[in-house]
């Protein structure tokens, strides 16, 4: 049994054909950036050793549980640090892109997060930061700390101007506490230069959630890339996340309206003032195979006050549905499987050792249907003998009202975010 579980772990976290040489020399071009999974063979952050399947599932569950806590903290306007019993919880986003900061430029592999705004990078001398690369402000002639009177200082959490005239602030990210100086410098993405980009220069950090070389926020807030580069990219971008099974493990991030797909199904974006960073959409129903599942409408209702509704998020691994929705989808999935014996693996409660007969699952949004093939809702062992439904119910008391369409379900789809026209689009695209 342990050897079978071990083979499942391999297909999840490592490329199918490791004997092949991955194409790691792909260069960013135009306004398109290569997007890497952190465990890509091309990533310096790749896990060095194989974990047991049980440990891998526990790690993924911990990551998603921590992520949901983070999303929950956004509506509450306060920081929520996860509590773990005897184990470390990490909450780093899963995908990274190259960014060049400063004059002359220094290259960092920054995590991308569609639910976060302000960028931050570890700066030279940071206490508690990763031993990976850090940005050295003293080597950049265009680096400029922002004073307390700068308007951006009021847009960061917990600004601190008690000792100096430079704007400092304290915040949390996952289970990491961060102390940073608000600053500006030039940022280059592919061939595009953004002059005077505002970001946090991290001086101290505690915890394990901080991305090793910083974070680039793709949310909707005032300090996000989407807002700060609006004159260049018109607050429009798209991304395609590679499959975990891909040998190259790379996708793309396209910035600006001119390089987006012209024919793509879209759904209106909904705005929640209390969660201004998040990309809400109106999920109306879910279909398993050809049957629309009987789910109470209240499971999908958008409510800005409570934070209820449905969001697309790149930092959560497996889609999380509120309990009434998940239970109904899971039960219909099981019904389609007839009398086949149900087993569990780690946190997945619906697994089979016979071929799965459910061909598709469809998310039905306002204005568009997104039909997922099996690779987007099943985790399979390498030998194909075990398959698990790769979704979960929202944890009790942690974002229990929020549906999150996560990265596993988004893989090999082009996700378009068009803020000016207030729409989110989805189209199939083999980007692995």
C-alpha cells in the first residue's frame, strides 16, 4: 500500500518524464512572462527530496487551510495566523515569475498572488528572511524610501512613523510577521519598465510563509501590479498555470489587453468593498457529467458583508466549496460510481481503485460554463489504479462561506482578468 501511495505523490509533484531535459532557458518576451511552478525542474525552490504521500497530502491540506485563513483575514481587516499542532504550516503561493528591480537591475523570482496587493521583497540584511537572493537597495541608483507623508503610506497596514520620517509598516502573510520600509524603485517585467513602483522592502520576518524572493500582488487594490501599471497594461492580464504533471512545469503570464485571446467566455466580476483584492464571480450551479447537482442557492450567494460568494485564487491548491455544495457534488460523483468501493487518501474522502466513470465536472457561472476534464478534478496514481476527487469542503469556521476555485482546477486554462470591463474569462489552453 505504501508503494502505491508513494507513486501517487510522484505524479503530483514531479514531472512524468524526469529523464528528459526540461526547457529552462525560455525567455520572457514582449509583455509575456514565463510562469513557473515552485517545484518545476527549472525552479531553484524545487523540493529536494521525495515526501511520502501521507506527508504530501498533509502538507497540501495545511497549505490550503492556511490560505483560507489568510483570505478570511482580508474581510475581517485583521491578521489571522494559523495554529498548527506539532507541525509546520506553509502558505507560500505556488507560482513564480522573473522580475528585475533597480538600476542596474537585480533579478528576483517573485511569487504571484491574485488575492494580494502590495509587492514586497526581502532586502539585504533582512533578519529572518530566506538565505535565497535578496534585493540590495544600496546598489540601485533609483531606489527611494517613501516618507510618512506619501499617500501610499496610508494604503499599507499598520504604518509606523514614530521614530523616523520614512514610512515603515508591519503586516502578516500566512504565518509570517513582516516589518518593512515602503519604497519605490523601477521594476522591469519582460521588456516593460515600470518607473517608481511602490513596494515593501522587508527588514525583518518571522514564520515560514514568506516567499523566498518576495511577492508580486495581482489583486485589485491600490498598491497591486494591476493598479500601479494601469497606464501600461490597462489593468488587464491573464495567466495559464501548467499542469503538475508537465515536464517543463511552465506556463505564462500575459500583461495588457493587446495580447489576450479575442474569443473567450467571460463572467462579470463582482466587487466586494470589504475584500477589495479578491476576484469574485457569480457561481450559479455545478454539473457532474450531464446532471446539474441539487445545491441550495444560498451556497453560492454573493454577500459583501459576510464575504460569501465565489473567488478565483492562484494560491489555493484544491478547490474548496462550502459544505452544502461540496457534499452535493461529492454525493453525485459517488452516485455515478455505483457500488464501487470508496476509500480515502490523506484529506481526500472520495477515492476509487476502479476506472472513474465521471467524464467531466462543469462550473456554471453567470455568462459562461467551465467544463473541467478529468485531469482538473482527479488525482491519479502513476499506475492509474487509484483516483481521488481533488476537491474539498470549506473548513468549519475558516472561510466556511467562501467558494474558492483553486489552481489545480485552473491548470491548462487561460484565466483572463479584465478590470476596466469588469469581467473574468476562462478558456482551455495547453500551456504545460
